[in-house]
C-alpha cells in the first residue's frame, strides 16, 4: 500500500516550471531571484566571468532590494542609501547562489528561437538552453 501511494503522488504532482534568464547583471539577478522565490527553476546565462564587474553607484530605496537579499543567508545587507554597483551586485549574487539558481558564466547568446511550445537561447558554442513556454502542451 505504501508504494502505491508514493506512485500515485508522483503521477499527480505537476512538473516544476522553468525559466532561462539571459544576463546576470542587476536586472537579470533580480529577475532570477524573483522567479526562484515563486518556485520556478531558473537558469542564468551570463556572457562574462563571475569576477571583474564594474559599475556606478546606486541609490537603494527603503526595502526594495533588501526583500530579495536574505541577510541571514548571504551576510550582505542592503540598507537604504547610496551603494557601489559592485556591492549591490555582490549581495544579489550571494542571494542567487544561496538558492537553486543555476549559473552558466562565459556564455554568449547569439540567437533566440521560439515556436508554439518552446523557447531557446543558443550560445556561441552551439549549446541550446531552452524551456517549454507557459500554456504550451507539455509546459513545465
């Protein structure tokens, strides 16, 4: 009886939805974190390597970014005020790394394809990163 219930549970559980985010800068990381927090499996494709990023200063509002960054998990706090771009990026990266977000660095996307059921990002090395579109047959 125990095995039958486990089998029945697996067959009635819907597959986990997935998304591909092209770009691991601030907007890409915020998008990836927001999607992951809703239970979507996220893959981030980033052209650059994990280090060597630069940017200007950013004003962080009341709690807009701090809601995405769990200080207890990441050790990074985004308090209201002026922060260096690298500080904001480091906090978002730490939060994303603490989740199940999958990163592919040094991945240059050269083409985006889609049809009725799927969308794919094609990298310069020929690798295809895709997912089923919401509402399509077999969508996850």
